[in-house]
């Protein structure tokens, strides 16, 4: 069984019920999530040997986060215990023309204050086929950026395929620092994943003919973005999700994949959103799975987009869908008919 290692932060997610606003909330539902943890869960549910690496406090809340991953088949044996707190994020779901809102409370979390000596990367990555991280993780602190660099160097030395989802977060660092740090890390990355805004925010590479706020996406513009990223950093593959936001409830969802053999575009799915958090992570997980399974580029892309399309219908960060459900959608069954 192919082994995938992901590294990052898992957070406690607190959300008011339904579409209540923060100011209306009398209670908050508690679940867990975070970019690389979401990827690990998806891969475990698809049948791969998926391990998530982080640092969590040794108290009961830290253990609860570990248990949430274990319950879904993720290997948590490499999680380091220590520090004082689990990061938190608050989510208010948007509706119609009112956007969703996220408030973070993650300063001084255990992983943000981790030290490079906490992780033995040659041992962690031994026997792995793939290593995945996101741009959120090195943004947590200079120490964590250094840890990411150690992991990437170890992965390259061991011949492990490396993927990174850019995931630029303006509340964590500036565009200038993101560009410098991520530019250095991408020298060790084989597959770079981003959304329709990440390349512009991180590296100033913009897609001509697109208006993200207006919901207009130019395929040719993003082809050039992918070519620019691949050329600048020597990437083997570049994947970009293409979200056309019609409202907080309704999006059109598609993606593109660029590699040495050409540029591929998926079909476009009209999506009625239940929960969009983790949509990009489920796309990344789908692409990792399909690549390790040896699918051709167009099939890989179709599988990944189908997986992420389904995620929009699932509450919480984790993409709780089966391999069979993804294959059916990728194969053309988008009817949503009752399965008996």
C-alpha cells in the first residue's frame, strides 16, 4: 500500500448552527479540520496508508483531535505531543450574497511554536511515496517554515514525490514574505496546487482576462499562469482549481492540470454549497490518489474535480465520501438520484 505523509496544523472548528451569524449564536458545533489533515483523511478513506504529522498538546483537547483522525483511519503515530494549545477557527456560513466569514484564534498553538528538532524527517518519510504540505504551514512561524524546508530536503533526498498547495492566507503573512518563503520551498516541489488567486497573491502571476470577484475565469489566462509557475520553479505539474462564485450558495467548479504532456481542463460542475471549507484540500487529495494509481492526466483531473465537487455537499472540513461515489460522479452520473 502506497504511503503518503502530510504535515501541518489541525484546528478545532467552532461554528454556529445552520446559517446563524456569530452575533446570533447561543451554541457552537465543534469539529476538527485543517488543510493537510483534510488531505490525510481523504486519502485514508480512499484506502491509502495516510499519516498526518503535527504537534499537539498532551491534554484532552489535543487527544480529541488525534482521536478524530484515528477514527477515520489516519496514522497518527508520528504526531509530536507538547505545547499548550490547539489552534481554533470560528466559521460563519454565508448565504446568498452574504459571504462566509472565518475568524482565527491560532496564535501560540503547539505546532506554531514547534522546533525543528521535534521532527525526525528521514525516519518519518522512510518508505513513503508522497509528501504533502500547504502554504499555510510555513506561514505559522519562522520555525515552522524551517521545519517545512527540512522536510522537503529530506523528501528529495529519499526520492519522495512532493506536493504543495499554495493556500495563501493574508492574515498569516504578507505577500512579500509568502513569495520569498514559498519560492524557496517550491524548488523541492514536484506538484504545485493553487486556486484561482494563489499565484497572484504569492508570486504576482496573474491570469489575464479573469475577474475573480465577478465570477469570470479565463482558461487561457490560467494556462499561462501554470506555464509561468512551472518555468520559474522547475515544477513537474501545476494544478489550479477554477471557482466561479455566483453567490455564497452557488458556484461553478472546475480545474486544470498542466504537465510536460500538455494542459488539461476538467468539466465544469454547478455546485449548490452545503460547506465549501476543504474543497481545495479534497481536490489535492483526489489528485494525489489518482496519480499514485497511475491514471492518465485527464482522468486524474476528472477524479480530483469529482472528489472536490462532492466535498461541497458534506458538512465539516473532512470529505466523507467513498471511492465508489467519486468514480460514479467522474464517470458521468451527476443526477443526485437516491441510491437504493
